[in-house]
């Protein structure tokens, strides 16, 4: 996954099914390219976001019977305004 992200070079990468070991490995391999990351590793929540630029806010919504878990970050960009991923 780290090689793919480095090769494709997205500004933001949203990952699903990321375990604690994978998250630690990605954080160790990607700190220069993706210094900003947020993850939800609570039971039933295994998602992460890696970004090149800092965000204004970050959070997660845990899964329910009807809705899967989500992680999100919010960017406040002076040119395009507030964007939530």
C-alpha cells in the first residue's frame, strides 16, 4: 500500500480495513509524503485518512446496525472554502 501511495501520489488517501499493524507500518513509511493522518481503530472501525496538508478538524462515526464506520477530515481552504472528506 505504501508503494502504491508513493507512486500514485494523491493529495488525500482514504483507506478501509486498516488494522493497527498496517497503520503503524504506513505511518512509519509515509511521514514525509503524508505527515497528516487520522485513524479509527475502535472495535468495528478500521479506517484511516492520510493527507499531504493539515486539516482543521477530524473525527469518526462508529458503525451501527445500518451504517458502516466512517472517518473524516475537514479542510478549510481559502480558495474553495470548507471541504469535508
